[in-house]
């Protein structure tokens, strides 16, 4: 992820164009009652169509041409292989030496590298040492230290020079993987894509950088080193980005409470 610029290995931050706390119930835009009715009718029609399709199962002949190229249920089903055996520095570790293990590692490493802990020098060093291959970690530490210690960058996102949030506010940086895909696999090396949404900003009264969501896909190059998968390099790109729903934004207090009370997951393929 990138910090301010598009440098590899950093976190991209897009600051809102308007100031002030935007949480207090703001919506993206008004919707007429007629549009709401059309939406309800559309949902009912889709539901009826889904039921009809389900009831049709087994009555027809083989699938239509091209169906064999569509994802199968097994592509997201549990394999029965234990995804991770333990933890290293609080990060899931001990992945299976196969494609499933590589995907699990990439997803969990995305969570660690996108966390608020990356803004603290000590915890950042711990994360990088746990996630990156030994021959890459030292160089990555230097790059990240320069990026995360930039007072201008920290000031732009509302943090002090030590990476701490102002009094009464909570800094939120959280990655939520949506899916993973193996691009290539060679036994002791793998290239895995992770599609995820990211929550980033300051929650609290007077926040000028309220928590917003972004969508990215990161491609990780992984190697099997020391009986585990480790990151050797990665590239990030925007999206795919879904259309936003017409939902009322939560208050700053509700957002802070949610982040404090809802813990993260250990992700597995």
C-alpha cells in the first residue's frame, strides 16, 4: 500500500475534500419514494426468479455451453486442511505448504500490513520481520521507516509525529480481505492476489479526516522459507470498487465503538 504517493510498500491515503465531522447521519444523496418502491419490487422479482431456478434443478439436461468456465462452489468451500498452526509476533503463522496456505498467508499478511500498528515504530518492525523474507525485511524496514516517520504525512492524516491520534479521537486503519486468487504456484513460490476493502481515518469529535472506505487488490510474491510462506514483493492497484449503497453514515462514537469491540479474523482459503 502507498503513503501519500504511489511508492511500493506503503499505504495510500485519500483525504476527504471537506472538513468537519461528516458522520452525523449524512447520506450520499436523497432518494425518492418511487425509487424505493422500484427497489423493493426489483428485490421481490429477483427472489421469485431465484426460487424458480432452484426448483428447476435436476429437471433439465446438462449445463449450457460455457458453464464449465464459471466458478464452482468448491472454489470457496473448506478443504479440511488446517489453514494455520500458530502465531508469530501475534500474526498467524505456520501455513500449509500448498496453494491454500499461500492464499491464507497473503490474506493475513494484508491485515497486518494494513493495520494501525504499522504507524508505531516498534510494532511496525515486529510486523515486517514476521511477514517478509529475511533477505528482504531489512531493506523494507528502512523504506517504511522513512515513509511512516514523515511528519508532513502524519500531519496530513491528523496524527502527531509519533503516530498518535489527537486526544478524544481514535485512529482507524483496518484491512478486510474479500477474496484471494492464486495467479501462479510453483511449490516453493507463489503469486497471490488479495482483494480487500480498507477502513482509514480518525473517529471522534472534531475529526477532519473521518473514517472512509477504499478498495484495492494487492498482488503478493511469496516464497516458502523456514517452513512458512514469506513476502518477497508486492504490487497494489485500485479496485474493483462496488457501487455505494444509500446507507446512513454512523456517528463517530458508533464507529469507534465498533472498531474497539469487533476484533479481526484469521483468514483462511
